C-alpha cells in the first residue's frame, strides 16, 4: 500500500515518533512546517488523554507547544479562566484551526450534563461546543475512546446519554484515535503527519494505519505460548493470558512493540490481559475484563 | 453594593467547575462551587463483574486513576475476605507513591504556578489579571521550571508503569497487591528515577514554592475555611514498618481524635439528585439525576463527618501527622503539597528497600455469591472511599466518595457551606473585574471535578444517607 510504513519491525518503540519528529525538526528549519492553531477540547470524560499527552517524550509537550501548534484552548493547561478563556475559544474560530477532542458528547438534557463554560452569560455545553467548533475545523482528531465512540462515558446504562464525536458531526471527516487513554505517540505522531504531509492514511474506521494496522495478538511476545497452548491461570503468570480474557486477538494497535511511558512496559508485560481499550466498543464489548473461567464450553457460537 | 462574579470554566483543574461568588465592599460574602459534569459511574458499575471494578473505576479520573484502583482493590479484598501479603502491600503502595509524585508535580507546576508566575514563552499562559509580583530573574527561573518539571512528572509515570504496565489507567494494581514481581532490574530502574525526582524536588520545587510564598504572603491569610481536617490514613499500619506517614485521624477546632467510619454521612439537599420514597434497603436505593430540582446547583453532593464539613488533602495529612503547624490557608495548602511530595519520595525509598525479588502475590480468586466491602484510604487529594456490594457474583451496589467531594461539597440542610465555599468567605478582592484571588484559593485544594462529579449514590427520603 502506498505510503504505509512496513515492515512492522520498523515500528518498534520510538521508531515512528522519532522519524516524524526529526523530519518535523528539519522541516521547521527549512520553514516547511508552519505552526497551526490547535483547539484542544475536553468534553465528557476523565481528562486522561491530556495527562497522557503530557507524558509525551519525543516529542514532548514543550516541543509541541513551541514547534508544532499554537495551542489556543485547553481547559487543563491554559492560564486564562472564566469568560476570558471562553473568549479565546470563540476568537480562535475566526481563523483556520485543527480541533482535537477528548471525552464523549453528552446528549442528555440537551447537553447540560457537561457544561464546559459560560458564553454570553449562558452555559456552553459540550454538545454545542463540539458542533460549533467541529463544523469550522480544518481537521478533527477524536482523541481517546470516549471521543471515538463514547467509551467509558457511554458505558451502559449510559446515564448521560454520551456518544462519540462523529455522532454529532455525521458529515465531517475525522481521524479517530481510540485508546483509554490515547498513547502520546499516537496523538503526537498523527498531529505531526497532519502538519507535514496532510491527513495520514487511515483504515475504513478512520484510524491511522501507522499505529492501528496490526492486531496485538499478531505481534505479542507471548504468542509462542498461545501457539503451544500454554495459558496463564491467574494474573501474574508469565504465559499467554488468552484464557483470562485477553482482548489482544481483537485489538488493532501497536502496544506490543511501542509499549508505554517511555516504552518500558505494557499491560501484557505486566502479566495482565489486554482489555481492548484501543478497540471500538470498549468498555462494554470488552467486558468482563478479567475472568478466571473462560474455559467453559461455549454453546451457540 | 454587592456584585456577583461567575467564573466558568475554572481552568487548570481536572474536570469542569463553575464558581459563583457574591462580593460586598470588595469582600466575598457568599460562594457556590458547582460541579458541571456528570457521567454516573456508580450506576454503570451495577451488574458488572466485581473484578472489573479495579480497571473500570480508574476511568473516573485521568490524573488520579491509580487512586481508584487502590480503593477498589481494598474494597474487593474486604468483600472477598482476602488479606494481601505484605509484599503485595509494599508493591501496590509504591505504585500509589508514583501517582502522588506525578500528580503533585503537575498540580504545582502546570496548574498552580501560572497563577503566580508570568510565563511569557507562549500565548497559552496569557491571563486577565496582572497581579504578578516576582522579580524578573525569579519569575523567569520558575517559568523555566514549568517546562523542566514535565520530564519529572513523566518519569514518575514511567516508574508507575514499570510495576503497573501503563499510566494513566494502570493494570498492575489488583486484589492481593499487584500483578508483577519485584526484580533487581525493576528496583534499580525505579530507584534511579526516584533519585532524580527527589533531587528536582529539593533543588527546584521546594525553593520555588517558598519564593512564591514570600511574594504572595497575603495568601497565608486567605482561604482558611472551617479548619476541620480529616484523613483516612496514608502509608500506615504496616505489619513491621508501622505507620510511615499518617493514621486515620480527624481534627475539629484543634482537637484530634481517631477517625470512625460510621460517622460519615452524605447529603444531597443542594445536589442534582431526586430521592425515592420507598426505603426498605436504603443503601441499595438508587436516586435519579434531576437537574430541575429546586435549590440544587451542582453535581457534587455533601459528605459530612459528625454532621460537619471537613477539609482533606496534603495539608490535612501534614498537620494531622504532626509534620506541619504553620496554619491553614491557601498558601499553606500549596506549600504542604510540595513538602508532601518530598515526604512521598522518602516513604517510597523505604518501601523499595523492603522488596523481596520474585514473590508472586497473585492467586486465582473466587467470587462469593453475595458480600459487601469497603476500601478507605488517603490518596493525592485526600480521603477516598469505595463501598460495594456483591449479589449473584455481580456488583449490585457501588458508591464512591472522592476527596474533591469532601472539599467541593455543596451546602447542607444545617446551613453549612462546603469546605471550599467557606474558604472563600471574607476574601478581599482587589479588582472585582479581574479577580485573581478566587482561582488561586480554589486551586490550592487541587480540585478534581472529574472525580467529584462522576459519582452517583443512593438517597432516601430524608436526604441524608448514612454510608454503612
């Protein structure tokens, strides 16, 4: 496939992020890359994606701020507060901007279950903000499971009637970065691609192929145990976690090679099953996360 | 003449919060803190596998996810009648220490510092007020530390991931302790980072907070509040080590006594919940969210201890452990958070020294048909409690009272304001059009409205809920 980075070996650890960062740096020197305005909207969620973003290493948050984007709005990080903060948000809509959204859109009570600020003396709901900002954005990134498909915010019985961003912006193209939370490289690497080369190649579910192309199971270091039928019986065992409910066989993302937090570990490396947090349908479609009894005979399947 | 000030959003916190204050003659005479987000976690948990609570409840909060894995593991151990091995406790508490370090470093540099230091590197840090008092060289130095600190909070999460798999939303903390074993490699990986973080705290963070305090000395006289302090205990009751930090204690009007969990109540008079009339099993009853309720103004309910509102968090812990006695104010709270960061590195060092390599603390756990349990412990922002019930091997009831529910509670039927609301009363506002004081005082509590407003709990007719 044109543009796809292969073979998988080149995706190990920091490879992609470093490749993109060094190219970005060079381009910046040659003035090929122009900082673009970014609006980072937090909606109905835990703000865990922006915390994960602060864990970015190459690039880190400082580089992102100084060399990649003009961060116009971020509830977690901006110094302004109240009306002045919302003014900044509204003013940013006048120009071109990339919109990144984390958290789901709460529909209940016409959006009033998630108020992100006051605008003109009235509550500005996440629902209003998502629609208004989404319509005018040059590019949209849905960041983390809640934004891509509702995620934990929409877990049954979904008391806030939360939905993914696409549901309130049905006609807009958006890049979806599922994960709970998103890995900083998935977000920053996608952002770098946008700035350098335009939208990255995505699959039919709008996920960038450079991160979400391959099943965890296909690159799992514990795959040899699976192939030989050696299975863990409890958390903490060092063999294949399939029978404890591992969702590696259905989850497409590069955790086995990239790993987390400076590339030091990941859930399966910690002797626990993958819970499919980067797969659409998380959490309900991936529950139960942990079971000790998946070896029962399954009927009607 | 009285004037109303509404700040919404209060930025640089986790989650969404509005503050509505009335000032008269440039002094705050009334205040309401409002949680502006609701997801309904406790309703979502009903019917799920009890084992899933550990990973599921972490999703309440991105900045303090490990805290919820700790409390739910404790609650499940209580319900399953499991006593973790001491090695399990040590390993799990080390993960918790890592989260304290990540959280406190970020809260101080990314959330608090922009209130007092004019960071000129980027337009993200433009403010409306201009009350910046530090000399230029000091201002520039601390601005640089804003960015330098990113490495250390990131490294704190890296230590967490060495034992916990990933962060935020770790996989390691579980019933019995954690899911991986100590090895020499992991211990030195963590210790080598810990040394660097401890140096950063000593050389940068502590001097920075005292420099800020020196130039904003009036904040030692603002944001005090009721002065009632509470902790469920932190890094305490080890079999051989005893208490490394603080035991479960409360202090009212300066008199300290042992904390008694049967004295907790939660009130919903001013929160967006309607109560149900029938109450055969009050703890099982589920209230409905109701945004049209008269008088209600927030998603945050009102926990009370012996009927009184309490402050929780680093300052409460330091004072109750006897390690701090300067006072209770916005600046004391911020200083306490920084001093506690250092304290946590010392605790973590001790815990690391206790580790025995290769001990697997995990077992194959059986679920009881029915049971109940609770997990109460202090975490970054203060006292956190999870209460759960199991029926037919599924969760039938889950209740969470977070630290920010204590600090940012709504008022109650007895006329008591919430802790942070009370802390604002009497605050002099220099410029009502650009009030810097309100945000500074509220942030000294480190509000986590993601946590405070994601809870959903039972009510009954009298609108007072006794928690077990």
